[in-house]
């Protein structure tokens, strides 16, 4: 007889920071050395789908990612499981009628619809989905802010994926991390016309893992302390204000400045940490030139710990931004996923040198067109069968 299998499923979004988190003051708790701000992207285009299952018949905790079994031995997953189980145990202690799910082993099955470990914030969406799915399985009453403290321990930026729209991760000052959590600056509905085009320059696993890069930078960069103590606190206030005022000119300028400084600090490390490549730098020059010709910020680039370019722009400027990208790479994978952009004509602004077009065309393998989106959503589609096995 198969014991009852309890399940809950959720989808969680990718977020891309516009004010970068880089450096940890506590590696075990994933406490950052600076606050950060991000935009949550639509799950129509980038999401992790996760089912959490529990049963008295399970003999060990398991994690399945994109059809492959992964280790659950690491401290990050263990920390999330431990805190979530403790919250469930408190509910069970208060209500003896509840099934003792806190004592059952967990089976987590996840699927991404984007390349994993390629600089597309896969761990952020993954841990946000894991925490939200288990919280739903356990029927926990904790709000997204409280759950963000748990998700943070799995992956720092995962705390921001517990919210939609425009999100801040407040670094906090307490040693136990109790005040290091994500908060909503503004929901998706407040400024819904923010859009993004992600140029996938490389879907390969990055050479320097983010955690390793952070540790190297914090220990060796002479620019690092100036960034976290002087630049970021002021920029945090300016960016928050720009979001609440829907001031894309200011937000775009600060986004590009912060991306550039983040990578400058990485380069200032010893040994230097490289995440950009030649195609990344060409894209930077292209967008700077486009904005210069327009006399305003039409698009803003940002690069996380990887070579992929994320271009933010407003819906009203989509013909300019996507028209240029269509002219450069009309046949790249991704255009066909958005029939609504079919009517946008390829167009190169007068005065823009097309000498770099071939390098971008050859270096970009895929374009992902998306926009600001919501936080985690419950799903009726289970990745765990009624007998507890992962759905193939």
C-alpha cells in the first residue's frame, strides 16, 4: 500500500539586479555587505517550476533538477529545510490534528525553462520556488518577507524572487540575519510598462562561481570598501526614488553606472575576476551610442556575474530598441516566441555605426523578450506523481 503523498507546486521568477549585491559579511547565513535592488521578470519567459512532496514512505530528502537527481547534502538546502520544518513543527505542536509533515522526508522536483548556471539567476528562482513550495506544502502562515529570510540562506538573491515588481534586499545589521530580508518597493502593477531584452551571449557554466568571485573581491579589491560604504547607500536611495517616481531617465543611468562599477570592482580583484567578454563590451558601446543619438536614455544595460546583457526599456521605446536588435540579428532564436513584436520593423538609427553588428550577431545565441512580472504563483501542475515518483 502506497502511503499518502502530500504535494504543493509553485512557480517562481528570475530577478535581475539593477543595484548589484556583491560580497558577504557572513557566508554561512548569506548576509550581504550591501543592499540591492532588482526587477522581477515575467514567469511567462523565465521561471522555475517546483513541486515539494512529503510522505512517511520517503526514506531520505531528495532534489531533482531538470530530470537529474542532485545532492541535498550542502548547507544551503539543509538550512532552508531546517527552518521550514521548525515552522511546520510549531503548527503541529499547536494542532495535534495536523499530519506530522515536519517529520517526513521531502522530495523536491524542479524544472527551469532557461539555462542553469549561465548568469541568468537560476539559483535565485530555484531557491525561491523551493521555499515557497515547501511553505505551501506545510501551510505556513509566514508572509513573503519572512520567507525571504529563509530563501536568502539558500541563495542570497533568492530572497528578492519572493516578490514581484521592484524589490529591495535590505542588508540588515543584525549578526543573526533577522533583519536581512527582501521588501517590495513597488508592485508590478505600479509601473507595468518596464520591459527587458536578454541577450544570451553564453549559455555555458561560468568559469568563476559567484560565491568565489565575491570572496576574492572582498579580500583583495581596494575599490570594494568605497563601493559598499559610499556608493551603494546613496545609489540605493536614488534608485528607490526613481522607481517610485517612474523616472526611467535616472533609473537607467544609475543602472548602467552600477553595472559598470560592479564589473570594475571584479576587475580590481586579485586575481582579476572576469564575467564580461568581447561581445558584452560591444553591446555596452552600442547602447551608449544609441542613447547618445536619442539624446536620452532609451535603453539601460546591466550585466550580472556573466556575459549576458539585460537591456531594460519602456514599452513606448520598444520600436527603437527591438528595431535595432532586429536589424542586427534578425534570425536569432527568440523572436518567434513573441508574435506581438512581428510588426516592429528592423531599423538602424541614423548615425549609428554598423561595424559592430557582425560581432554581436555571431556572439548572441538567443534573445529572451520579457517584462516586469509577479512573484511566486501556485501551480496546479505537479511534478510528482501520486506514488511519489518524479514526473518524467
